[in-house]
C-alpha cells in the first residue's frame, strides 16, 4: 500500500523482522521507503496494471515539467553501459529525472535516468 493504492514494489532491504525497505516499480528511488509488514500485500505475478501516481508524485513531476529540458513524448538517445539507445520520455519524475522507454524493448527495460545519460535525438 502506498498513498491509498496498491503498487508493485520490490523489497530491497530487510530492516527488521517487521519492516522492509521497498522500491516502487516504475518510480525513481527517491520514493523508496521503509514500510511495516502490514503494508505489504503479497507477491505479484504476471503483468500488473499500475494505478495512477500518488498526488505527491504527480505534484513533483508537474513542478519539474515546467523547467526540465525534455518533455513527455520527446525522442532521445540514452546511454546504457557505454552505448547509446533510442528511447522516448514517458514520464517526468523530478528535476531533470525522466522515465524512459527504449525503442524495441519491453517495459521491463524502462528506467529512470538523469540528464547526464540523455542526448537529444
């Protein structure tokens, strides 16, 4: 559970027997948090439909979208392990932080990147 909805997440650290640090799939690591066991709803299998971002995430993205270099839908090239790949900006997650989708790859390869890894196409 996160901000009233159930979001797919990955446990990245066991903090104690009843607390876990989680990373929400599709979100920047600035949203990672320690949650009590009661907020974990079980294992996720198969394709999951993500609910819309929580209001605090939308607000941060909206603020950043006013001044960021790239906008949703912009075609870019993204550096990944020393090579450039064509991609599209699918979301704005913060100040010069973008959610991108690589052309020709499945959604499991989508990631959040900073300005230093992006070139205009």
